[in-house]
């Protein structure tokens, strides 16, 4: 994941450079939480389903939404790009709900960061 620097000018006229990632802010690697991953996954699934995010239930199996294996591979690829990690596609099969997948991804991130 890459950060984008933006310059802002405050009321006093000083220019500050803001960043959009923890790594860019000097905080080390990006930190993800179960909740942040759940939110990202809801948005991703909603986009693929072409429906509002608030209609996606995180406890419902993705297959119940009619999402097939091609979709699962596409989401796995998007997750790899978003998290900047390599994922075994079976993580999607083994964790069929957004809730389960969010938890599994946090564990995977911890393993890959170790």
C-alpha cells in the first residue's frame, strides 16, 4: 500500500505535509484491525454485488450472495494488493463470511509480520 503526501496550509500560513498511512507517518507498518478489515471487505463485496454496503451482512456466507469462485479469486487478489501480502486463496474458502475472513486476515498479517 502506498501513501500519498498532501500539503496543507494552516491559518498561520505554515505548510504541513500529511500522509495517509501509518508507515508514512513514521509509525512503522500499517496497522489493520478486525473492524477496519471488515469495513474494507463490506465495501469490496458491496461493489462487486452493485448494492449499498449497508445491505451486506457480515455474518452471511459470501456464497449466499451468489458469489462464485471467480469472484473469490478477484477478492483475494484485491486483498493481496490492499494488504501488500501474499494470500493462499483457500483463506476465502476456509472463512466464508466477512466476519470470519476479517479474523483470519488479522492472524495472517501477524504471521507475515513476524
